[in-house]
C-alpha cells in the first residue's frame, strides 16, 4: 500500500513531495534506514513536549513527534508528517499554550543573564517558553501538556518572587484574550508592590538661617549675577516651586551640623563656591537637582555634604539598612576615582565608602562591599556586574 493518502492524481507518482491541494491529506515519507531517521532524543533524554515549525515552502506545517508515537514507523520511532494549514490549525487544541502578559521591566528576572534562567526553567519543567517583548508589556507563552504548563508557570512565579518583584498572573483559557498590564492604574499598583518593602525615607533637612531668609529678591538676583551669572529654573511641569535663596557662608547651611563644620575648617575652605551656595539649600530640601558648572568649581562637594547628612539622619540607622545608602554613578573610571579621593578627605560619623570600577581588583571590591559600606562610587559596568551576581543590594539606596 502506498504512503500517499490522496483522492487526486495530480501529484501521484512524485516521490518525496507533499500534497498541495486538499486539506486533511496525510503524507508520510517512505521508510528509510534506521541510521538516517530523524531523532528527537537529543542524545540524552526525550523531549517532553512536541515542537513544531512552519515549513519554509509555505505548504503547511511540519510537525515532529517524540519517540514513542505510534505511526507507520512503529513505536519508538519519530514520525514526520505534513499538514496543510487548513487542517493544521485544528491540531493541538488540547495543548493550547498557556499565555499571560508581563511588564517589560520584569522580563530580565524571567530570562536571566544570557538566557540562563529561562533555559533552566525549560529544563526543569520540560516545557518550551516563548517571550515576545513589546514596548510596555511582554507576552509569555508556555508550550507543553497541561501538567507541564502548570509546572512551568509555578517555576516562573517563584523566579519572579525571589527577585523581589511581582507580575500579572493572567493565565488564559483557550480562545480568550490575554490580560495586559497596560493601564495606568495597574502600573501604579505594580510600582506600589515593588516599593512597599523599601525602608522609609526622610528628605528635608534644611533649616534656613535668618540671614539667608532676609535676602530680598533683588539681592538674590544681584548675587546670582555676580557669582558666575547663575541661572535657576524649575523643570517641573505645572505650578513652579519656590527656589530657595543661596547661602553666602558655611554657617548659613551647616550651623546645626558641627561635624560637617569641623571637616570644612580642617580643609581650610573660606566660603562656598557659587554652585555650592545655590545647590546646598535645594538638595537638603530633598529636591532633585541638575547642576552644571565648570571643572574645579566644587560640584563634588555640592552633593557629598548633603549626602553625609542624609545618610546619618534616616529613620533606620545605616547599620540596619542591609546595604549602602548612597550611590554615585560616574561614566569613567578616572572620574570615579576622583570622586572617591574627594570623599576620603572627610570623616563623618563613621561613614565608609568604596569605589568599584572595571579593570580593578574585582575580588577585593566584592570583599569590601559584602562587609558593608555606606557610599558606593561606581562605573555602570562593574555596578551591574556586582548587582546581577547579588554582591550588592541596591534596594537600600536612598540618595543618588
């Protein structure tokens, strides 16, 4: 009996060619020697789920079944068959992929570095996991039997939970649309779930001196013009916030912090630089600031001094935070080392700092970080390396 199952003679007598006219035709290639038969064993163990791929010729879908499928080749052999598209769409209804949507920010926890995590999940569950990443959401599909899908979903849930994040558990039934995290309300909930376990933050430590508060608007504008022509603008949309007056003396801003004043006297500074005079009141109020000034004008000290006060004035002490509280990101190794040199000049209530950068002693940097530091000065590459390998906890950062 022929391996062709067809009612048309159009393609009869053409060996090795699948039917192209009527749906529902089943073609199986002639028997081949055992050594040339395709294997889905993978050399080690059987695949637990069927996998399919679209035929390059566009005639139908090529389906591979694992060993043990009964067919014309007998048990224990892999059978290959061609299914036209009209009929192929009905195949696998009972193994519809489990589908849900995940916020794009959480995809990294699922995929892992270099895809290691998703491969581990596939090997552990016996499933095939497909992630289609979009602008805001990623679609996740789990292929396999019902039991395999449920196991894979449970492993994904655990992986996301262990990373300290949450995601939409919007598993769908056959024929139903997937759930999205696209709405603003759901995104707000996601943000709440991420930050709800973070330590509380105090931001405002500024106490304006009577001398600074007594400056008129004309005096403020004149001072800014005479000091490098400082320009201040509130970038927040909507109603503009009041920009605090600049401080003219160190005592105007650090009067209530004697240890800071002691450090300033030790290095011999006479008065604040223009960028420091205007930046310190803003930063100490807990307001984000973009400061632009020439090299050598004291920008580093403009954010370091408020950072010292911020670190030592939080509701949870720095010894109980479980990680550093201040992060300084620098684009180059040279700039990171320069910031570290400036930071090491000052001693304030036992604050410890470290500079981590590529090309340095990685093991030595890891040893210092794991023992506990308060300030991390880092280049992005090495910081990402230590964070991905769980050597540094960035959840404790409250001053950037």
